[in-house]
């Protein structure tokens, strides 16, 4: 795992958006796996900015979102489709037919989930998966004890996740208790994974993901099984890492290698 510790969320968003834009320049029909929550907002605003000044074209890009709440209509202000439209899609030129969300409405959800997986495969798989992490270690809505081999399916949210997200709702009763999410197995098939985490509330989840044993109880730890994962952290979310000084030194050495290569 590549652990990059930066001063703040803005620096992380600069690095992550630069990686995405560089990949898009090499592959105009990039397939992106996208996340919601407050964490990726800085990346999304930078992608919009790059598009609006004419630096990049998203017309051939395909997207797959990680998760969505069960039974919330797309125009519900708390739905992830609404969030994505507001924070990203409305500012880019992605064709609506190339935007995908895991199924949360209509009959035969298991069948629809299988078709979501098949659609990802038909598009050639996800090139870059963007991730945040829950304070309980969840990735997407793969809550603790999710199978490390899980695929897209409906999950019941834990009390902790409901509490973390309750700020968006007037009362617990109106908050969806279930969501569709890509599985951990689905996420691990992405070619490259970029995870961002900010703030002290994420420090335990980050420590478990990077330095803990691989365990279904801390879903982020499954990322240790993937060959190309980068974590972009601020100093607070990185503060419980026992090898923090080492990760900083690795980064400095990487920079040395980059400069050495360009000579
Ligand atoms: C949400 C989403 C996750 C997200 C996480 C962190 O519930 N399902 O995909 O990464 O929780 O959210 P935030 O970025 O707001 O801290």
C-alpha cells in the first residue's frame, strides 16, 4: 500500500485529481468508480474546474457509483444520485447513459445487482476506484463483517453508520436503514484504488486498514490484498499509524526516484 500523508484535504484532492486527469489523458474512455460523502468533494470540484477550462473531455467516460440508499428516489436530496448530480455530473459532460448506480428500486434486486456486476465487466472493469472510509472502517457500505469476497448486494447499515449520517436527516425514522453497495470483492477488482481519509474520526479506521490484520471486521483492511492502492491522508487521519515516520520517508524517496528518472 502506498501511504501518502499530507498537511490537509486540499493537498490530497490536488494529488488525487491529478492522478485521475492524467489517466483520462491516456485513456479517454476511462471507467471510474465513484464515492459519495464529504471526502471526495475536493476532487470533484477540481475535475469540474479542469473540464470547464477545456483541459479534459469526459464524453467517453463511464462511471459506476459504489453505493446508494434503498428506495430513495433519485430526486431525494439525501440520495447519492442527487449528491453526485450536484457535486460532479452537472459540471461535466458525461453522457447520462454512461452513469451507473447500484440498484435500489423496483423488483428483483438480487437479479439487478448481478446485472450491475455484469455491466462493470462489459465496460472492461473499473480503471480507477475512488474511496472514502467510514469511521467504523466500511468501504462503500460494506459494514464490519462483510465478506471479503462479497459482490454488489443490499446491506443493513450499522448503528454507527446511521449515527454518523444522521446529521443529514430530521429523525432516525426517516433515515434509510439499508443500501445497495458494490461488494468488497467487486472493489478489489478495480485496477487502481485511491482512498482519501481526513480528520481524527477516521484515524482508527485508517490504522486498521493499513496496519491491522486483514479482517472482515475492518473492511478497509481488505485493501491490503490489492496490488495498487494509494491512501491520501491528512495528518489527523494518519495520526495513529505506528510507522508514520517511515511512510513519510518512503514518499521522500519516491520523489527522489522521480527526479532521478527525469534527469
Ligand atoms: C458513507 C459512504 C462511504 C463513504 C463514507 C465516509 O456512508 N457510504 O462510501 O466513504 O461513508 O463518508 P464521509 O466522506 O462523509 O466521511
